[in-house]
């Protein structure tokens, strides 16, 4: 009986230690998740602010103030034709689409 009691007490101690370790781990993970949520909230707030600013510029009839540079400009800077095409087809077209979507919904 004493042996079984001692074994049960040792098992209980091990279970308590495991529980404490799990609890500490969960608390660390919960803190990390809260930090992530707070970071995402701040980022979301900044993105909303930026979007509102951009939308207000679109409503004012905002135009991109800088002329799009000719291919020769980029070639003189050492860019290859493929990179220049990527600029025109990728970035600029996506920018036009984004501005249009903001303007027209």
C-alpha cells in the first residue's frame, strides 16, 4: 500500500510539473499571439490611413505628377529590355488598375 501511495504521489508530482510547464508555454504563446494581433492592428490602421489618403486624392482628380520615363532613360541606367518591359507591363499596369479601381470602385 505504501509503495502504491508513493507511486501515486510521484505520478501526481510529475503531472503537476507537466501541467506547470504546459501552462507556462501556453502563456508565452498567448503573449506572442497578442503581440502579433496588436502589430497587425497597428499595420491595419496605417494601411487604412494610406488607403483613405489615396482615395481622397483620387476623388480630387489626382493625377500622377511625374511623367513616365521613356525606355531610353532606363537603358541609360543599365536596365535591360526585359526589366523595362516588366516595369511597363507589371508595375505600371497594376498601378493603373489599382488607381482605376479606387476611382471607380
